[in-house]
């Protein structure tokens, strides 16, 4: 994405990019975010345990502990606190 943003900046073009890339490159070449917050641009990330029947080498107990932590208030807090160039990158939305 970095080279594509550089090209868009040099051509004065528009480009669709994710929030992390925009925050990382915002300071370069006068790039500005034109649209954000539109529900159609929602790009969710998730976590799930793989099927141990299909992948018997899976460390189910450890993996479930990780999943449980990610969706816990503590894990959601760590995700929310992550910043790039002083701006929040992720907006956690795990249901309590």
C-alpha cells in the first residue's frame, strides 16, 4: 500500500486505503483523508479458534485462552489503546 499511496500522491490521485496505512503515511506528500466513518467502509477483524477435528495439532486450550483474552474487557482495552502517530488505529467491538 505504501508505494500505491506514494504514486497517488505524486499523481494527485485518489485512493482507497485502510486506516493504518493512512495514519502511517498521513505526514507524507500532503495526503489527506477525504472519507472515513461510512458504514460501507467498515473493515472488521475477528478472532476464532480453528476446528481441532480438521487440525488436530491445534493447541485448543492455549488458543481458547487467547480468544477469550482478545474479547475480554482487558483485551479490548489493549486493542483500543493501540495508536499510530498518536491516533487510535482499531475500534474494538466485541460484545460483552
